[in-house]
C-alpha cells in the first residue's frame, strides 16, 4: 500500500524516534514503505516520513540504474564515520523542490536489525553511505535543512514555501 509522505514543516519530521519492535506489523510497514519509496520515486524513506515515529528506514540506491536491491534497517546505529567527507546534492521526499548541498562522511559502518530481529553490519561507501546517513538523520528528527548554513536554509525554505 502506498502511504502518504509527510511534508516539511510537519512537526513529526523533527521528532526523535523510538526503537522499532520486530513483528508482523513492522514487516507490513517496511513493505508499504518500500512500495511508497519506489512510487515516489525515491532511493530512501524513513518511518517518520510516513508518520511512524520508530527507528526504521528502507533504501535502495541501485534500483533506478538496474536491479532493485532493497534494504530494510530497523534500529540502525552508525558505529563509525570516516574522517573523509563528501559534499553533494541531496533531495528529500518530505521537502519537495530544493536540492541542497550537504556534507557527510564518505564511509560509515552501520549496524541494524533485519525484520527477523537478526543483527547485521556493513561498511557503506559512496552513495549508499550518503543515503543511509540521510535516512538515519530522519530517525533523530534531523532534516537536510538542519544541516545548512542559516542563509542557505532561508533560501531553501523560501523555495519550498513558494
């Protein structure tokens, strides 16, 4: 089922999330989030973007260029961030319109639970690392707008509200 995506400035997008609990409801939500993400069309979607304030996000960084490879990450933790950073354009399904320049770690080590509750861990690089950090931010109530200098944020907000 395609879910409605919350739009900034909805206060829920700025709210920290509670842990996700494995079970049938989480599996159903993850399936709906993937369907919603593909339909949007996006490469990542966090639970708070669909009004669920739990620590869950889905992502698929390769589906637009080839074979889908969806990932579902419950209760993720960033264990390590590289000192090397990259700055690049980011869009957000909850902030339609502007693409903003955000600086992020070039690599991260991420630990998360799968839908079965099993703990998984991976080193993410490149666009996968950037996407995961973007979605992870949503779980802490942080938006791309929050990562901008005040004057850049004011321009981006004006574009969204225009």
